[in-house]
């Protein structure tokens, strides 16, 4: 029943998301005036958890592409042409929901760790042809209720910071692992001392701002999923030592249709762009989502009876 609970919390809420992007002048902590443009998708699709990545002279958006007809997320890719993004192509699809596609380079190879929380594992994918061909490489960790894993490098080593969920999609603590680049084995380094829904769960990659190392976190006070983004100043990433710096809310953004959005819960950047996602609350979607969820439950129960 844990998978059913996961999908209910993920999709049956009256909620969908939209991605926005803009040219990067500095970063969101300094520049709140430059306007964000909305990523337009076809009807029946919505996007969340954007990661923007530049490689081989291509700037690409990796994100959760949620397909309402099948009631799950896949990993989508859109290419940036200097003014906007192409319509997405699906690059990874599994029988279960995927989101938060963290892309990183290690030993001159591109990898991705998407969230596969319903499966209680962390899975590594390898890029065979950028940006559209990815193959499942290895299950890094099993029996671990992880969400929204980020990767960073320090002093020649590669680390995973995984948000471990605690009986909720909001309450999390962060756990640090080292990833061996040759064996692709994980070794646990440290657990964070805080377990909370107040900006702990990862919301994007670490980035530098005025000489400070910053970690975005999802702020979900009292279980309100995706209300805002908390930015943490990280003093020592290997000790998970950090202090809350500031909060980003929708009303701080320069964006069209601002009154249609009620939350922001992912932030990422590359040399050229910044990307965020925005929570949309639409009452007319409630029954449609409930119908999709009921269909999922029926399919799930039928599979167990076979």
C-alpha cells in the first residue's frame, strides 16, 4: 500500500506545476527584477523539477514531464535555441513515477539520478548520447525512502545528498553519501541533524553566490507541499552544516499570471539560464485527478491478484 499512498500524495492533491526560465544576469538571490518566461506544454502535460545543463554546445532542460493520461511522471528533455525551448521528448520512462532529474558529470561521463521514491531506491542512469539516450546503469541504494537527490563534487570526490522522507512527502532529513567513480558504490558519510518540513528537502543543486555556497530547499510548512523555496548558506557540505539565508515566494517574482501561482519549489541555474517551477491550484482538476487515481488503484490491485 505504500506505493498507493505515494501516488495519492503526489497526484491526487488539486495541484499541477509549470516551469519558468529567464536569462541569467546574476542569480535569484540578487536579481528578482528580470522577467521569467513560462514553458508552454501541450494540453494534458505539465512540468516540474527543472534542471538546466550545458554540454557539447547544447543547453538543455531536463524535468519531470507529468502525463495526465497515464497519471505519472517521466523524464523529459527540451533544447534551448537562445530564445525558447523545444517541445519535450521523453528520454526515460519506467512503469513507475519519475521526477527531479539530477544530471552530473563524473570521469567525463554524464549521469542522471531521477527521483524514484515510490520504489524506495536510488537509481543511476548513464548518458549514451547527449541529451536523448540514457540507459539504466545501477541501483545505488535500496530500501531507502529517498526524494530529490542532488550531487556535488569536492576536492576530487563525488557526493550525493539525499533527502530521506519520514512518513510524508514534506518531512525530510538529508543524508550524505560518497559515490566511488569506478565501482559506483555508495558509502554513507553523515546524516543531517534536522528532520523537518521547513525547507530541508532538496530543491535544486548547490550554487555559489557572492562567495557563499547555497543550497535550495523545499519549504512545506504544516504539510503544504511546495509553498516556497528556502535558500541555505552551506558552511561545510561534508558536515551538513548550514544556516537559513532567505526565502523565495511567488510574490517576489516578475512573471505573467502571477495570481495563478501559489508556490515555488525548485531552483536551478547554468551559465546562461535560471529555471524554477510554479505551483498551480486549479479546482476543476480535482475530480479528474481523483478519477485517474482510482484507475491507478484498480490497476495496482489487479496486478497484485494476478
